[in-house]
């Protein structure tokens, strides 16, 4: 029987790389992701609700490019909190308070094991599709002598220049979204490289708790 070929799991991920606070897809398209803090709309007065609704309508009407809005639920990492309780217990001189702290810590740990604590994360994906660039092969086919005269370096410089231009336009879009969200009272921040890696780790590992070390706006 012929040997079975197994696909590479990386083939299922459309991300080529992450840098400059930007997700670069294999197609060459660029994405910046904005995390947005939520508000409790139900607790607002009718007047405040109308103002927020009207502001949101104006925000949407002012956008001339597509957006993707995602509501993502993720597990809360409480290991740091549990470690803090353990440290408090070890430093406490009172035996009674030590026992109470340990009992509370075990209660929290047991509760989390049976009931995952989730939080909702609100994301806005800002896209930019650059103009198609010529490939190295196509350039060499059109101008065969370029390969011998530093064609690779020239193509690399042109590619970097195009990327910088496209990134500038993407940043302009992302900043417009952030300013628009601020105008209706929502906290918003463009995720940096570390936060993007953290976010996609959670996306592709839904059964694990979130990795630690990311500071994001809370709802």
C-alpha cells in the first residue's frame, strides 16, 4: 500500500508572519486588529442609549472600507491570582489566616476545574489588500539579465517599499477606527506583535487556558 501523506498543520493557517503590529497573510493581504472594551448598554439612560446609538450609526456611515467585527469568548487565566494567594499564605504569621487562605485557594482551584470562567473579547479586524506585486520569477522572465545584475536585491527593495506604503495606508484606516470608537465612548487599542501572537494562540488552542502576559482593555 502506498504511504499515507499527512498534511502540514501550518497549511491550515492563513498567516504568513506577524510584524509591525500587522498580520501578513499568505495572499499578501494585511490585517491590523483592534481590541475594544465593552460598555453596559442596559444600564445607560434612554438619552445616553440614543446618543450611543446615533454615534455608532455615524461611525459606520463614515467608513468607506470593509470591517470584520468578532466577539470571542476565552478562558480566564487565574494562575497568577492563585500564586498570589499561595505567597500570601506563606508570608502570613497567623496559622488561622494561613489555613483560611489555603482553603480559599483550593476552593477557587476546584471551582475553576469544574466551571471554566470565560470573558468576552471584542475585536475589529481592519483589512488592506495591496496591489499585486510581480514575483521574482516573473521579473526574471521579463528582464532575464536582472538576476545577474542584482535583480534580487532590487526586487527586495521594491517589495519592502511597497510594504511600507501599504502599511501606512492600513495604519491610517486603523487609526480612523480607533478615533471613531473613542468618539462613542469605547476604549480601543491596536494590538501589538506580542498581543497578536497571544490572540491567535488562543484561537488555535481553544481547549487550553489563555497564555499569560497580555494586557488588553477590559469590558
